[in-house]
C-alpha cells in the first residue's frame, strides 16, 4: 500500500510515513500476540507478551537495553526515538521466529 501511495502521489510526508509504520507494527504485534505498542516520553512499551528464556536471550542480543517484566508481561525500551520503538517490535518478532 505504501509503494502504491508513493507511486501515485509522490514522496510521502513524515506523518503519512508514520501512519504506514504504525500499521505495519500493528500487524507484527498481532503475530507476537501483543495488544499494544506505546511510545511516550522516550519510552517504548510492548505487551502483553510472554517471552521464553531463548526468546529473551535473542531479543537482548539484538537490543541490549530492552527490559522484560514478567509481572506486566511487557518489554520496555528507554531513551529511544519512535523508530527505536518500531525496531524493538522487529527485534521481538525476529527473536520469536528464531526460537
């Protein structure tokens, strides 16, 4: 859809790019079984999600500063930009597929 929109209307403005990125992240969250990705105040949170020890190890090998809370069933990443939040979702998906 992004390519078709860009082909028809030309380069996309940043807000439209962000909308496409958010929709892609929602599809990835569904694969993970997570309900939300929240990015607020430089902190990204993804959950609820259950990670096994292998998945957590793979995730931390990609994003060393990711923190998994078993009580909240949530992965958080502080000090990131919006793109960092999207990259966290990609890393979680890669860890799930590697396990």
